[in-house]
C-alpha cells in the first residue's frame, strides 16, 4: 500500500539546536516507531487496551510487584493527580522553594488540586529532615493546613541529585510524622543514570509512596504516568485522574511511548547521553574566564553566571533561558539528541561573546 498523501509541510529547520529545555527536543525515533506500531485497528479506549495492560507489567518490573501506573498527558497533570491522591482537602505538601510544583506549575497544585504548599529554602534544591521540620508541625491546629506529604524532585530543579540514602532518610523521617512521600520524577532517568542504579533504588526501595514518572523530557512525544508504589497510601486514583482532566481516551498512544522507553534500556541510553553532554558542556564552560558554574552538574542541566550582555548576545545564536536575570544566572539544558558538535559550537560561541 502506498503511503498516505498529506498536505503537511515542515515549518522548522531541524538543524537548529538550543540549550533552553529538554522539552525542545523532538521524539526519539524508537518512540515514533512504537507509535506507528500501536496505530491501526481498534483498541478499547480509556486504558482498557493491550498497550496499557503491558505497561503495567513493565512498570512492576522496574518498581516492584505492587506498582501500578496511571498514564497522564503531562508532568503538571501527573503531579497534581499524585498529590491529590495522598492528601485530604485540608492537607498540605512540604516542598523546596525551588520545586517545580511551586514555581513552574502556575499554582495548579493549589488551584486545581486544592492543597497548600508549605515551602522551605533549599540552596541546592534538596530537602533534608531538618529542612522538613521547619514546616512539619501543627497537625492538630485547625487554623493551619495539615502537613500530610513531603514532595521531592529527582533530579531537582537545580540539576542536583539525591542519593538513595538521602531519599531513604527523608522517607523514614516523613513516615515517622505520619506523612507520605511524593517524588517528582520528570528527570528520574537522569538521576538513575548519574548514580548508576535502577530507578527502584530511588523510589519504592527507598520508601517513596507515589511517583510522577517522566517521559517527555527523555524522548517521548508526550505523556507521563503517576505510579502508585504504596497501595495503602492512595485511594480513588482512577476518579482523580478523570476529575483532573488527565484521562486519555486513546491511552494506547501514551502507554506505548512509555513502553518503548521502559521495555529495554532506551530510558537509560537517553538519560546517559544527555548527562554526558551536560558534563561536556560544563567542562568547556569551566575553561572560559568570567563564567561561573553555580551548582554541581549531576544530571542534564548546567547552571551558570555570566555577564548579562553576554547572555543576551549568546541567546541570539542559541536559545536558552535566564534563571535569575537580575543576578545574571542562566540555565543550559541538554537533551537525548544533543550532539558533541552542538556542545562544542555553543562553547565556541560563548568564548567569542565573552571576548568582546
């Protein structure tokens, strides 16, 4: 059969690369191939399809025999659904000030999820038991939202990574206070690749109750999943997903992408590569006088400080974002398709702009 004709045209230059976000990258070819494989014919809608069923087996192989995946459209949706599942209407979530749920989700956890975020400063993006205790109080005070959940991100918004022991200590501390633990794992693959451990070591094996598992930032076209690790910690997940507008009718096309990432080692290959490119970028940047790297480079992010005018000129050549424009702080992200040539060209451009 001849391929179908289409009037669609390419509207972008596929050779253009940037360092603004791993969301800028397209979908991995293996993911696109999986989508094509899942197409054609009829499959039952709303998750009763063969691909979503198989995804459950894969998720259990990575996260233990009681794990259950609920595919959703995006990361904010995953976080909102997950946090609703482990809080009461009067519940609150302790998180770092820099957490994605606090600064990058337009208030969705609070406005859509109906919960309160209790933030604490975390200079490296990571919570500790001592930092948690700044907000872990007042459970019997009806005038204060009740702390019920600790939410951490792995990797953090600053690109740093929790060790398994650090996560285990957080979970033990939270559980001792009767709180549950949510892990925002939009870049969990990058953290596992850095530490060279299975994803279960950073999640269910360490005591995490519920996980937002990322796909988009690691090669998927779209789609994440809420993974329930502790079945006793949640209830009515299916209803919450629908209520939060995260139930895909043609769910097979979300599930098959996660299947493509998890079935073999694509999740790990992609994460290792983007991490390696970030290391290459950091090494190149360290050799440029006048540029300061702000945080340990432990995933696929490089945070740096340089003159504001240099950043503005450099942005005309490579897209990236200011992190703190007043301070001159920027963030450079690498993706699964970032090449050594991309990194070297960026470092060369940085040197040229710094020399002006």
